[in-house]
């Protein structure tokens, strides 16, 4: 499978991998990376849904390369599909290696978020900035 040399989507979260986030191998915990990806997807989801969202599913999580202490983790998001109350967001995590300009994709996954109201119930996602409800709409 050929790897793209450039990330897809918008840079949504950028953070540094710290010693407290390591596993017994001395690499960064996959769970920490997943958490950063969930937060990035949530930020993109809130922006698109114009309000609260929750994660309902994570699919196709691939850990491609390890993240190491000192790497800068850059998480990119791309809204792939908008349903009535749910949306699918492609999330890629790239590591800018410690003290270098080298950048590698380390993880990718597809997150599904649901827009919720004050009671935690699904609510329609606005079609656009005017707040009109969405019909089924894809975003390429
Ligand atoms: C998300 C939640 C509000 C959905 O409630 P629900 O009663 O199951 O809602 P619905 O069955 O009406 O589904 C709502 C939308 O979610 C989608 N959906 C539900 N379960 C899904 C799943 N496992 N995978 C993908 N999409 C899913 C439905 O297809 C629907 O999408 P659409 O409106 O665009 O067609 C509810 O399941 C929930 O609160 N889950 C916990 C979320 C949470 O706490 N996340 C943090 C985890 S720590």
C-alpha cells in the first residue's frame, strides 16, 4: 500500500509526547494517541455540528509506526460523511520526529460522532452555517 507523504485534512490538534505517556517498551501508549485523535475528531465534529457531539464508534484504527518521547503529534481531521444526526470523520496522526523536520504518519482511523442535544439525545446536524437541518449529505 503506497503511503501519502502529506497529511489529509485540517490540522486540528498539535501536542508533544511526554515521558508520562510511555508504555513498558518506552514508546508512547496507543491509548494516548487514540485519546488525542478522539479529541481532534470531537473538535472537528463540534465545529461542523455547531454544538455538542459524542463519539459513537471508532473503526479501522491502524497503528502504523510508534510514537516516541519528544515527537510532536499532529492530528488531522477530514469530515467524510454527514448523515442525519451522525458524521464520519477520518482522523490521521502524524509524528514530527524529535528535533528533526521528518514527519511520518503513525496512526489513522475513522471516527463516527453523533450530534446531541441538552438531554444527550441525537439531534439533526445543521446543513450549513444558517442552521438548516441536513438531508443526507456527503463531503468529499
Ligand atoms: C450516541 C448516542 C446518543 C446515540 O443514541 P441512539 O439512541 O443509539 O441513536 P440512534 O439509534 O437514533 O442513532 C443516531 C445516529 O447514530 C448512528 N449510530 C448509532 N450507533 C452507531 C454505531 N455503532 N456506528 C455508527 N453509527 C452509529 C445512527 O446510524 C444514527 O445516524 P444518522 O442519524 O446519521 O442516520 C448513544 O448511543 C450514546 O449516548 N452513546 C454513548 C456515547 C458516549 O458516551 N461516547 C463517549 C464514549 S467514552
